[in-house]
C-alpha cells in the first residue's frame, strides 16, 4: 500500500474498521495520536513499537488549528497534509486520519480501537480515551523506547543556531 492509500477521513476509516470486525479473525486495531509536527527518531521508534501491539496501526493526527491550540504561536511547522503523508510513508503505519479537536476523544470513540498506546510521558490515568477503551474491553499501554527526543526540544535547539 502506498502512503496516499493509507490516508482516510475518520468516517471512511470507521466504516473500513467496522467491516474488518466481521472477518473470520478480526484484526487487533492499535490507535495512537499526536501532532507529529517535526518527525524524529523518537516518533519512529515509538510507532514501530506501537505497531507490534496488534495487527493494524492507526495514527490520528491533530489538524493545524488543533496543533496551534495545543502548542501555541508558530506551530505547526508542517501542514496537516505533509505530516500525514510522512507518517503514511512508513511501512508499519497502516492508516492515518486527521482530527480537528484538541483531544482525540471523539475519534477514539468513533474508531473503537482494541489497543490505545501513548508515550511514557502519559500516565495511563491521564491518557485521553483510556476509560472508553477499557470500557469496551480494550487495552491501554504506554511505550518507552528510551529515546529522549521531542519536537519542542528540536525547535529550541534550532533557535540557538
């Protein structure tokens, strides 16, 4: 599958994922989300590890207005389409969808993943959607790939140059 074939609206993706639940062996759907503004090794390793938690990895990406609301002036550096295309190019990412809200609660509720994953900076009790996913019998996991890298750190370092 090429990158562009992996990018869906959240509603089209919901229809597809609901259809997979009728398969003889339904896939385990793994979900994560983020801004993914400037991709770095931490993102790469995190998403590679997240993909191993199930059969299909769905990455939800904050739209530009949502990134601005969460991160502030000057963000995002890269527009939504570019960020989604970059994520979709990675072979371990199965689906990419954008969302406009400041939290992923609505898209999690819509897609109903089996596994919700976030990085180690998120205690499970603070992960948006954790109660929902656990409520329908899913799992919530945090993944620590041991790489201390962040987009904000990259931006701060670049400002000093």
